[in-house]
C-alpha cells in the first residue's frame, strides 16, 4: 500500500454539557461526548481535526461536514493516493475501507484464528496499518488526562482544548523530544496505549465506489499472492 498517506477515524472525548443538550451528546456507550474526527499520518501526527459534533452523530456526518464546510482546509488525498478508513465509511476514491461483514480488527486475529482467504488477509493487513490512528489516540489520551475530565467550560472552549492538546502532541512528535508514550509505540508497532478508543460505529454507508472496490480487490489479490 505504497500510495497510502494516512488514516481517518473518529474518537469520543467526554465533555460537560447543559442538561437540555445531554441526549444529543450521549454516544452508544451512554457517555456524554463529542465525536472528534481526525486524520493522521504514519508518523502519528494529526494533520486535521474537527471537534464539536455531539457524540450521538455518526462518523460519516462529521466526515461530510469536514469535506463540505471545511473543504478548503481538509487535506484531500492527491491523485492516486488514499487514506485508510474503517467500515463506518464508504469505500470510495481516495478512501480505502475494509471488506464489510468479515473479521477486521487485527487484535481479533491475534487472539484467535489467523486470517483465512484473501479478503480476511486484506482486512488483517488493512487493520494493522490503520492501527496507527488508534495508537495516536492512545498516546493523546494517556498524555493529556484533561481529555478524560474536561472542565465545565462552554462547548466551544472545550473543543479548543481538544484541538490544542493535539497541536502539542504534534509539537512533541516533530521536535523529537524523548517521550515515554511515543517511545513505547516506536519500539512495538502493535502496541496500542490503554486509552485508545475510536468510535467504531456500526452503521455503514453503502455508497461504495465501483472503482475503489475494484482497486481493493486488486490490492487483496496482490497481498494474497505474497503469502
């Protein structure tokens, strides 16, 4: 997957909201949260973040908002390049999703039977690479514990705190400062910090691209032939 430039996913950050907006902020884990969409590169740096959406909102709604309202800032993939996304997003040009209805997360394979067949093998490889965003979320939440208990500020200010923590996260990474959390990830590519958790939304968008589906099959064939 030489043309892959990063990964996209959502993560839930618990927030404090007025009682009259609590229902719309309650996510499927019954937590009051914001659904924060992030793009990261393979050096665990966040290259885009959109905070502020209520926790009940599906990942695709946040993604569509990022592309439409903030399209001039969104790091769109260049031609023939793509991001890795999970099954909560459609498989379309520039965004490569796993096969739906097939075991996906590589931790499931590591704890059970290894992948069988080219589609399971593709999902295993996809998950292993997309794991970089889970690791990035884990480092972020381990380091900035304020994200586990945000103060009761207005929602806009809470969103700014989330984005600021990601900016400092990037500064530490780019400065090559010795850092325990990053060091653990660098030493073990399968290490996922304790607090990593993406939204892993169950609902899916069926607007898959025929071109990207064909490309996914081509990649799956290539990976399978290398086994």
